[in-house]
C-alpha cells in the first residue's frame, strides 16, 4: 500500500542522501547503523515492558522513557533503510548482493522489534508470534515470487512500511493513553493482516503463473 508512494518518498530523501554522501557516509555504513538502531529498538521495547513489573522503582516513568526511545529508534532505523537505498541509487552501482543483504538485514530489524514486544510482555505471546511469522512469510513470498519472475511489490494490504507504521502509531498511543493497550491490539491486527497478505500473495502468484502457462 504505502509502497505505491515510494517514488515520492525517494525524491524527498534524495536531498538527505546527498548530504550524507558529502559527510562521507556509504550505503553499507547507513545499513549497518539502521540494523543497530533496529536491534536496540527491540531491546528498548523489551526493557519498557519489564519496567512495568517494578512500579516501586519508578517503573511507570521508566516504561514511558524506554517506550519513547523504542519508537524513536525504530523510526530512525526505517529512515536509515530508506537512506541507504537512496545513496546506492545515486552514488553506487546497484548490485544483486547489496539488495539481498539489505532485505536480509530488514528481517533482523523487524524480528528484533517483535521479539522485544513479546519478551517485554507488551503483547500476547501467541499473537506476537503469529505477527512475526506472518511478517517474515510476507517477505518470503515476495522473494520467492520475484525469483520466479513474478513481481510482487505493492501486492497485499500490509508490507513492511505499513507494519512498522502500525507499531509506531500504537506505541505513541500507549505513551499518551496507556490504558488503551494499543500495542496489544496492534499486534493482533498485524497477526491477522500479515497472514492475510501472505494469502493474497499466494493467490496472486497462482493467477499469474496460471495465466502464463495458458499462453
């Protein structure tokens, strides 16, 4: 869904990419920074959840500090992911390995965030695991489909950008209105939406392959 406005976003971030290039940053450096920020974000989610179990030690205050840090780090990681792609397009000849590595690192970042939510008790473990599995399979179905020559970008209701945005918005809701349990509900929504996206992609791939075989 949000991938459909990707070209507009890429034009916006091109200016930041030029500044980063002048500062001596490379796509690999930015990618590494994005992964570090994403993993630390997952740890911050975990720490935020554990802080709630110790109210005698300013638990609620620490919870809000860690939760704010988590969403900020996650958004910074997402920005790095967009920036490294812009840098590569502008200043480095794109390579198959670069695209492969970037996609792989994205999965580590996303898995770290989900694991942080699950281990911190900020979501129900079952729904968290289903959301994690659905998210990984959403990316896997695209990779397998495109390896077979069937483009899969924009297919499905929730791609990576939407998934991270849902978690970010829910985190902000939990900061402002903690009684809403927004993160728990967002994980349930993601568990359902990601696995539905997998189904959408399976159906789309089957239709495309079937139509190609009839020609």
